[in-house]
């Protein structure tokens, strides 16, 4: 399988896209930092506590999952379990076909992107329409998200206006208000005509069985207002032990994800509508998805399952800012994706084993993570796994010769003398293909080595 390493992808990225990603992530990160430190005396302690809560839930899923199932059933929901993405897609199809449903409206959910649900349903004659504005634009462009929270961070308003014109949503107009109004007009009719509304979940309380959804557009409410069936597609890692834990996690999610005190819409869904409610879904189906998560839980990188999909690590990451999300070849980009995506590949780990190397290991992702995930440590563990499994690293020359030289004092001294030649002979002229490919993406500083031993001898005197 051929692909571009992240550094090569970034080198070919248009300047306007790079600028769009950089400025948006930088601004959000700065606002997030100011908000947290202005409003809390010790935000670091809050994220440590949030990490402990999430880790406790993960370590005790065998207790909490049956508890959640029982609560959901008591609330009137039907619970299904899917071990793979294909099984989850099939279950959604079965639910819709049993009711003769052909139209679905979807709220934003990363899990449905992960398992490519819309792509699966299309050949079966089912329209699965994205209703989040960013996801809707991604869908009509046959694109995929570039950010966990802002899927069209890589697009500008001129590109969006062209897409709307192409799809017959109006003459070219790149005014953001006009674009939004046209999308609303188009989607309102779709909400009313849909049979099924599909959502994900940001959290699920084991104590009450409540499903928690957060949005800034209110589209999840529209998805559930007129439809008769609600399907919630949820990763098994979304469980939290108690309702009171949501107070902390929702505060951190809003501030970390979009630099808001709280997202505009926060919904707590207990189950299908009651007899006292005039509107709402008459049926609620909850599909809990594994799709490799139990394997991740059994690994030495289980902490990554704490992730609450806020995107803060993407916003601060110097590599993501330069490369954008598409460079990661996954629905989960950035530092969290560099850990999670290879792990979810299962036996195909090698296909994304290069992602953990796309990091400077600066530690910023750990510092901003609202649930205190030690991402740099996990990246190193995956790098070591790639080494142990002899997975080649694209764009990097073999390091065996370097290791031999570094372990032999005589060879090392000779290399130091030869190193000075690099100031006069560019590495691209050295007839070693691997070295030329490597140096084409990197600029070496002027050689300044070879003086340590002289300095040490003078110190001894």
C-alpha cells in the first residue's frame, strides 16, 4: 500500500489551506487557555480528576456496561451490541428495513464516520444525510473531515460557495450568513421527511442511563423532533460512572473544544418519548460499538480511550497545524489520531504505524488534554511496537549503520572528522538514495561537532 508520509503531504499542501488550519487552531487554543486560567484557580487539577474518572470507567467497563444496558432498557430503549463496524452498519440497516424506512438525518458523530455508515447504507437505497453544517459540506463534496470538532477547517468560504452553487443551493455567494441560511432552508425539509434520526453520544451515564449530546447548531434536536425512530451509535468507551461526573466533563469539553463556557445545546436523553410528550421518537435504539476498542483496552495504550473528542490536542500540535487532518489518512487526525488510528487497525497496524512518528514529542498535547492522556508516552510505545514488529518507516533511511558507528569509538571519531564536509557538500549530492530522499524534506544546520573532546581535555587540566 503506497501513501504519502505526513511531512511529504504537508509540503504539497496549498498555502491558503495551511494558513486556514494554522490560524483557526492557534486562535482556539489561545482562547481556550485564557478561559481556563481566568475561570479556574487550578485547571490542571480539574483535568487530572477528569482523567481519573474516565480511567476508572474504562477499567471497570465489565461492571458499567451491563449497568448501562439495564438502565437504558428500564428507560424504554432497546440495546444492541456490535463487535465490528460492519455489524453496527448491518444493525442500523435492519432497524430501518424492519420499519420500511429509507430516509435518515444524522447528527455529527465520529463513530459513524469511523465505520463509514452513510457509504454502507447508500447501495441499500437509504439516504443518510449529514445535518451538521460542516459535515453536510463534507458530504456534498465527497470529502472527509479534517478536524474532530471543525470538519471543514481546511476549507474557506469561497470553496463552500462553489460547492453550494454546484449542488443547486443558490447562485455563488460566499457570505457566511447566506451560506448558513441556504443550508438551513435545505435541511428543514429533510428533517420533516426523515424516518430515522441518528446521533452519537458524548457521554452515557451508568447511573441513570442518560445519553448526553452537545452541539452548537441544534441539529441533533431537529433530527429527533419529527422522526419516529432514534438510533444512537455509541463507542463503548463513552461511559461515565455518575451523573455528577458530567458537571466536570461538560465544563472541560466546552472550554477545550471550542473555548466556550458550555456548548450552545446540551441534551440529556432518557429514552423514547413518554405518553405525556406530544413529539419525539417513539422508538429508541442504542448500538454500543466495540470495533477494536477492547483490544485497545487490553494494550499498553489504553489511556487513549479516555478521549472526549474535544480536539484540543489538534489545536496545539505543531505538526497538525502544518499538515492538516487529511495527512493522517484517518477520521481521527492529530495527536489523538496518531495513537488511536493505528490501534484500531488491529492486524493491519503496519498500515498506519508511521503516524506515531509524526510528532515532535514536545508534550503540548498532554498539557492541554482535558482528561490528562499522556499522549507522548503512548506515541513512544507505538514507535517501539513498530520497531519490534519490523515495520519500515517511510522516508527514513535504515539506522543500522548509524547504530554500529555510534557504538564504535574509532568509527565515531572518523565520522566526526567527515561530518565537517557536510558544510561544503550538500547531502543531496551524496550518492545514497535513502539519504537524498530524507534530506529533501529536511534542512541540516551548519556542522558544529567534534569539539567536545578538546574541551574535555582542557577541563581535565
